[in-house]
C-alpha cells in the first residue's frame, strides 16, 4: 500500500462520526427522535437536569400504567384519554413504548390550549403515530364530545390543575373507565371554600385551627381534596390505591391516585364523604363535584349497607 493511500485511509477514519452514547435513563426501544422532538433530549442526544427530572417522572408513571394496560391487552383495542395533556409527554411516550407495536388501541389527548393541540397533531403526523388524536376541549366538554367514544378504558391526568382532576374523575365515571390514574396539582377549590367560612368555623370547632393560617389553608385544602376524591371513587365502585409518584426531591406535586373499577360501591365511603363535607363546611361541593353519589336522604337515613 502506498504512503498516499495510507494517509487517505487515516484521514477518513479520523472524520468518521462516533455514535453518541445515550443516557442510561432512556428505556430500551424508546424513539430517540421522539425525545428530541419533545425537547427532552438535546439535538446531540444529551439530557439536562430539568429534562432528566421530567423524564424520570413520566417513566415512573409509565411503569404503573403499563401494568394496568397489560390487563386490558386482550381487549379489542384499548382506548386511553389523557386529560390536561399539555405538550403530551405522557401520551407520546405511552404510544411509543406500548401502543405503537400493537395493531389496535387509541390515545386521545385533551388540552385547552389550541397551540399545544396543533403542535401535538403535527408531531403525531411526522412520527406516523396514526392512532393518536388531540382535541382542543376542556375536560368537562370532553365528556359530551362526539369526538370521543362512548366508553374509555383508561383515564390519565398528570398534574391536571385544581378542579381539572375532578373533571377527569367525572369524565371517567361517565365513560365507565376501567382504570383512572391521577396526579393532582394546584388544588385550590376546597381551600377557597375553607377561607370563605373561616370565621364561622373558628367559632364552631377547634378543628378549624388546622386551616386558620393561609399556608395551612392551602395545605389542608389539598389534603382534603384528595381524601374526598378517593372516597368518591370508592363510593362509585372503584378500588383505590394512593402512593408517591417519585421522590419528593423531584416534585412537590407527588401524590398518585390509582383507581380500578370493581363495581363494589362502598356505602360507608359515601357516608364518610358526607360527614367530612359537613365537618369542614363544604356541603356546597356535594352537588357540583360529587354528583354520582347515591341519594343523600338514603345515605343519611342509616339504611342497610351494600358494601362496607
């Protein structure tokens, strides 16, 4: 081999690009193009700290959801509605890791901001994710929309703010969802009601000291909201599990509510929900947030329990 040919080979070897090493956090089979489009990965395949935190949350939630989806896998096409979808990180990753390689199944992303809906629609077209739909609707509107099927197998709501989580529950009940996966965020409705009746509560019960200060009002409102939601789901026939999504160092909005429909409506849960509403002066929520509860008079009359 001549000296000139040797130099040419060495020069070509020197400019051959080295495939980038992907971060260890990326799940096997995950589309790198998708993660770049979602700006979770940079163009050179790197993760910054904020993206690493976000990806960890979504992957951890995916582990919970995947187990539930596998229980539905024999059904004729799983339907999933993702409420408050935002940029649809969760929906796209669910589709990429679970739905893409299956012949059937559909994900509906529901979001109120039209610009995010449009971007998600365009991205789904570019990636060939044909069984994804994105709807510019509120959660409440989606329950009546003809753009969604009459029944939905699973409802997800990741960091749906304030009453959007309650709307997602109402949607799931109407659509007879088999599963609901909820990560509530920024719960303010109950705190507002507690604040409105604070003076009366202070004179009525020493328990009101738990929400006398504004900071405690917000925290108590958040805690009470989730307790009431769990009781409501149990009263409507769901088995409920509450756990952490990820470590508290990653997100303060960290409570994960998993609901599985069993059909066993717990009368005791409905009675306790009523009692808590009365104790905390929240009765006005009864006919706005908990509309699927059995008749109030029957509940309070002490009739025979269907389920304890």
